[in-house]
C-alpha cells in the first residue's frame, strides 16, 4: 500500500469538500478498495471515509412505505434491521461475504463500485430502487451503466438508497466457489404493477434486467412461466469458473428457483 | 478400554496451548536488532530475456540499503536438486542451473529478479517502482505436450529440449505386457489429468538471516519442515558455509504439506545478504508471492490401461504420464512422478505385469514438487479411477472387482520394486462398508431421486509407501541424501527428560505423541518428557518431516535412543541394588530385582548417574544421555478403504458431499485423536483437490488462479462430517512401534473416491459420463451431463 492522506468527516458537506481535492477517493467499508490498494493497483492521494457520518447510517421506512438504507450502512445492519421490513433484501445482505465483510462493507460502497458479481446491484435494480446522492435522485434503471461503471459523477456521494417493498421477492445466489461472489445471482421482485428480474454475476455488461422473464412472470408468477424462455450466452462472462453457456443456463435455473422461493 | 496415558491414549495436544492462545513463536515473530527487510522483485512474465537492470534510482532512495541482482551472486552456487533420476536409456536427467536470482532470462511468473533491502518492508516494496528492468518477452511453453513438440521454445537454452527425462519402469518383459493386452478379455482405458495445486499452508514462507562477525557464524530462521536438510543444501551447495558455521532454526511452522521441504532462493538470499550487509535481513512472503513462488503440486497428464480376464482379474497395467516440472527442478521434484508414483502402481492388487512410463517436462511455470501424498495420490487416482471404469464396463460391482484382485498374502513383492510387509485389505473394505452403511445406500439414493437429486457412492482403496526411506535403496534410485532419522534422549539428574529429535513438527503434534512413547517405555508421567525440535544447534542431524515418516522413522530413532537409556539405567539400578543386571526389570518408573521386593525409583537412578557417589564408574560413564540414528529396513505401507457419498443437482451440476468414510490401517496408533485429525486434514485437502482447487495458467503463462478470489480452498461448509475408523490394524513388521504413518492417507484416498461417487451418481441418473477431470466444478459436471 502506498502512503495516502486520510480524512474522516462527520457531515456530508465536509465529505463533499474533502472529495474535491485532487485524487481523493471516497472510502466506504473498504472491502474492495483496501485490498486493491494493498495490491498497489490503486493509489489515491486522499481517502475520505464516509463511515463517520451518522446521517448516512441506518435503515428506516419512508413515508411512501419504501425501505430507506443510508449509504454508509453496513451489510450486517441491513441484514438485521431490514429483516422485518424487506426480508428478501435482508436475506441478501446476510449472505454477502463473511462476517468481517458484512460488518465493514457498506451498501453505498457496493453500489458505487458496481462489481459485476456483487449482490447489492441485483437488489437495487430488481427492486427499482432510487439511489439518492448529495446532488440528486437516480433511478436504478439509469444508475447501472456496465461493469464497474455507474451514473455517479466525480465526488458524488450515495447518501441513501430507497427500496420500494414488493409483494414477494427472493434472491438466489449461485456462488463462485473461491470468492463466493455471485457466479449468477437473481433478484426477483413482484410488485402490483409487474415483476422485476435482475441478474448479477453473469453478464459482461454487469447487472441487467431479464425483460423476457419479467414479462412472462408478470402474467404468471410461477417458475413454469419460464419454461419456454431461453437465455442466450452472447455477452455472458466466460472465466476460470464457468463458461458463458453455463452462466446462461444458470440464469434460467436460478430465476426459476427465486420465483419458487418467493411465491 | 481407551487408555488415558501413554501409547494409545488420545491425549490433548500440549502444543495447542501456545497455538490457540497466540503465544506460538513463528518465524515472522522473530525480529532481530538492526534488522533490514528484503523485498523480492519477481517476473510478471512467464518467459523473457533480461536486457538490463538499472538499480541506481532505487538504491538512491533514502532508506534503501542495497539492491541485489544476479551479479551479486556470481560466487554462489545454484539451488541444488536433491534427486537425480536416470532415464530409460540409463542416462541422467537433464538438470538445468537454478540460479538464486534470474540470470539473463526469466522463466516463470514469480521468478525472482532483484532483491531490495531497506529499512522497512514498506520502503523496500516502494523502491521497486524505481527499478528500471528491461525484459523482452519471449513465447512461453505452458502445455506439456506443446513443450515436447519439435521446435518448441526451450525453457533452458543450454538443454537439448524441454524433456527432463523419459523414464520407464516395471515389468522387464515388455513383450509379456503387450501380450497381456493383446490377449485380454477386456481392456479399459482412461485418460485423465491430476490437477495442479498450490499447497497454501496457513503461514506463508518467511526467512530471517543473521550473521555474527565475531564468530563468523550465520543463522537462518526459516519456515522449514527440515532444518538440517536446508543447512546441508544451502551450506554445502549454495553459500559454501560449513555446517559448524551455519545454524538453521525452523521454529513453530504453520503447516507445510510438502511446500516447506525444499530449499528456496529466499533462504539463501537473506543469509547471504545478512553477511554482506552486516545486519539481519528478513523476508516475509505475501500470499500473492506464495502463489507463484511456493512449489506447486501434482500436474500429471496420464493415460492408463488395464487388461482383465473374463472374471475381472487384472492381468496388466500400463500407464503413460506427462509430469510437469515447471521451469526449474525443485529439491525432490524428479523423484515424485518416478519413485513415489511408479512404485505404487500395483495398488492393493495382484496385477502381475505393470509398465509405467513417465516423461518429465520443463514448462514456463512455477516449479512443481511434492504436495501431501506426492506421487502416491497420482498413482492411486489413476488406478482407482480405471478400476471403477473397468467394473462398469465389465458389469461388475466396484467392491467385488477390488476384492477379487486384493493381495492377501504377505510379504508381497510387487512387479514395481517394493515389498509390502503386511496389510489386510478385506478388513479395511469390510470396515468401510459397515461404517458407511453401504447396505442402506439404495434407499438413500431412492430418497434423493424423489427429491430430484442424483446420489452416488464411490469407493477407492489405496496403498501408500511411507516411512521414507531406506537410505541404501533410495541412494540406488538417485537420492542425493540419506533418509534416516535421529533422536537424542537427555535425562536430567532429577529424572525429567529432554528428547531432541531430527523430525520437525508443523502441525503433526509430535510434542505430544513422541512424549507418549517415551513416557510409556519408562513408565513415567508424560509431563516429565519434553520434545525439542527444529534447531540444528540443539538437535542431532535429522532429515525432517514429510512422507508420513516421523513416527515410523523418527519415532523408531526415539525408541532406540530410549532403549539405550533404559539399558544403561538398568546397569546403574543393578549396582544400587547390588543385583545382577539381567535381573533388573523396569515397570511404572520403578526398577525392581526380579523375584524380590527390592526396588529403586527412576529418579534415584537418574540422580545416581549425575551424582555418582555410589556408581559403577569402573564399568560405565556417569550421565544419562544417548543418541540413536534409525535407518528403516523398508517403507511402511498404510492402506485403507475410502467411501464417498455425494448428491448431484442435475439442474446445476453442483456436487454436495454428503458423507465420507475413511477406514485406514495405520498399524499401531500412538494417539488416536491426533491420527483422526491428520485424516481429517488430508480428507479436506483431497476433497479440495477433487472438488475445488485448480491452479490454472493461461496460454501466456499467467497464473489465473493467483489469489483466494479464484483459487478455491475447501471450507468447513464444503465438507461433510467425516467418519474415521482405524480398527483394522496390521502392525508394521519392521519398526519397533509397528507404526505405518497417517499424514498423507486422507489426501491420497479421497480424490478417486469422490470422483467415483460423482460418476456413479451421473450414471444412475442416466448420464453416460465416463470421466470428468478435477476439480469437479458445477460447470464441468453440468457440461459433462449435457454432452
């Protein structure tokens, strides 16, 4: 790890100011950034920790019934505090990484990083969440723009994420055996106006919605509704752990399992 | 009745008090006054020509002490190979130079190029950015068959080609072997890979070099399984330091699994640098470095053929293996695919004709050497896989085909040069079938089927050659070392003992089990026995710990030294009781005169030996300290029957290991709990190999499983509860304890049992799958099921 300056502001305004300096980078729980820095693959001049900002932490229910999670809330907190409000979201959070990761890693950090195999992007996209920053609200459909790419601008901080609560939902993760990130992860959520299906881990473009499945499930929310669908392996990731064809196959299998578990 | 002390007691491990309370003393805990820190700059290319190295900017950085390159090591020898294999034509293997730092070329990702020594570890690493190293990348040879093709890029320009040796072994009458195949009722053929593994001990390697100018003595603290071997190799072959001026200390070591047997460049680097700089120098491997610089294991590509008569009797076995050596020959690398692999190709079976062929190949990859089991897992895997395939092709039960061919009379001389002294393979198979509830399998399989899952049961029976090794024999086979073991037993005046062993414990629990042996022999409390190991300054010359040898060889030396102590103590006791030496008996720490009520206690005798006021000084010397060296008469041959029960998810190909039963014959057992723990660890690593672990290179020689993000280690939830049985006991006939060794068994027997179980599950599910290469990842199993 190279040397760097460190600041830990207690307000969003101070954090925004700190991030304005050259080569400054926001630090959530550090579960991706710190290992990258230890590998000397990242060299920020300044790290601005967001975990000292109380207003970014915690889980609550908004006036519209949505579950609102502060940007610097750890996975462990979501797993515990969202359990009654949005069980599928809490269950997803409770299976990210290991206890150490869950007690350090934050939802804002995960969504800002947008790892193509991360779990939270599937929950946010699958729930049609709104990502709120210090500047604006961004719909999940506009937020995710390809692996490790988001709508966030330089220095923009995720302050909260608002999840509309579905009638039924489930997340199915088929883990990559080494990292236990999602080799394929499927978040299915049934709302009164339709079903959303978000796929993580599979595509070279990062998290995406499987629109054919959404259409089929919106008219018939059962695994059998998927039987006539096929998933193309075009654009799917091939790596040491799985071929594109296998990932494409898993997308359908795990979607069926998510629907079965949710219904 | 389980014993509560001595041989056969499941004593808790005394070393765990320090290991579990964080008070162990590992090499990285050693920090010496004035210590500087070494950072090794390694090649990120698999193959390249070094055009220039400019260290001036790095050396100019404040706090950088020195940057070493190959030029600094010109007067130093290369890293020696400890075993010379002779090929099928009687010619010695091709043996390239293995320089301490890359000379002219880099030959694998991780090949060390420079050493930066600085005031802090961070500074040393930072300074690497200031180095100017110009390397022209060359094409890399990664695949073994590509490496042997005409015109292939050579890993070593001064060798003829990339073939280390072409070795043939076994039945001398090759016409008889061919005839057996030509006339057999059935021949089963299987092509398979034994996947390359990274050992991944919990503690990465560390080395600290120190030099005392006043005495001209060098000291190396290192994470080694065999400090005397390192002292000999590094002192005699690399740095030219005689043994009496070189001390090697391997303190607490956090796992070895073979990867810490070998002499590594970093050990020579810190020892050399400490003298050159006049201050201690420390190097601590990062996990990333460990992936590319610790010797890897396995990596065989094999074709095996099995000829049978119509009853399923084995007539002949023929194998053809390519074994990857990597870019250089690690210390024992040439011996693994030959003498630790070919000699086991009889397995537990009476196959009369066996022909083993091995081509060892240089590639632009990290060197490969012994990893838990070393050669024997590769032999067992191919044999037990081909037998399972043969049973299916012959319509026979996999248990029955094995039973039909078991060796039942001992001693048994195999066609591959070893003689099994004892064993009872039907007994271990019986124990397996009983303990695994094999009879209830069909009902369980039906239940799985009802749940939409495919259940399978796989069996493997293994043999291994442990207790390595008779020195005269291995000398004939090319070993450049003896493989005896040593022990010094020092009895103190008040009766306590310190036992200095040449074995090394890095997880095996020797401090507990060795003490059990000595305490039982004398009849005293184990707390009176201290086991000392790991420091060449206070232990006799020993060959260390690997090859499941410590109790069989080191324990035998311990017994011999303790026998010498007892014999001398009896002379003293006879003198004290004015009796004939031949009438003295030792029981429960008391010397008695047979047929009388006269006795003296152990402590009275030891005191007399050191305060010899009333002592037979004209007959024997005072004091009570003896050393014994033990060179085994034969290998030991542990064996066992392993059963694995799996469930395969037909939709995803995911394999779940539901149960694993290991029924071993380790001969006599000193500490059943430690033995069970050894089996558990071996099973975890064997199941890891079969299901998860995969050391993979891309075509350019980049290691693509170079961290735990991509290299899947087995975790607790990947494993079932193990059922371990050692009720089958055929004691070794040629060592004093009748012990065979247990350290590697789990890793040897489990991969074929697991793969056999998965194939069984798929076949039961109607999928005609004959083989899947390890690791059996969900994607591979799914692909096999779907053509």
